[in-house]
């Protein structure tokens, strides 16, 4: 007696496919989160570097009147935008600024939406702080 197994491979494929797709989407989410973290680090570093060389930016209050550092904030926003990350001026915190020889601190925060794991864990909050000595 010969048994035919025509449907066995289709059933196995149907059972494994959702797991494989979940793994692939998870890897894509993880890679995207790492990319956004690197973009956030670069944006914070750009802001700290700009402020270290331009300490007079503390008094330039035209665009963001609640807190100064207009050009520094714009440098952070431009660097993040170049990497595909949207940063709002309220997400940038600048402290310990503008005393010669002191360490300035720029913190940038952002929230990213994940493709798969957003359903389980919600959006991912990323932030990074860069400290740099004032040069002038």
C-alpha cells in the first residue's frame, strides 16, 4: 500500500510561515531602531559641537522664544532630518551652557513607531545626551 503525501509540505509551510515572517519583521524593527538611535546620537553631537563653537547662540532668541539657542536647535533638527528622523524643538534640552572651560550638555529625545512591536509594546522612546567642553 502506497501513501501519498502531496499536502504535507504545504501544511508545514503554512505552519512555519507566520513564525518566519514575525522573525523577519522583528529584525527589520530592531535594525530601524538602531538606525534611529544612531541618527539621534549624531543630532545631539551636532548640537553640542555647534554650541561649543558658538556660545553666543544662547542670546539669539527669535524662532523659539521660550528658550534661546535658536541656531543650535536648528542644527540638531537639520542633522536629524537628514537621517529621516523628526525632532521637535521641545525635544532638545540644553544645559550648563556658555561658561568657558565648562561642559555643556545637549539632550535630544524622540519617539519612533515600530512596525510590528509597536502593537505589543507601543512606540519606542529614544534619547541621547552629549557632553562637550566649551572651546571659546
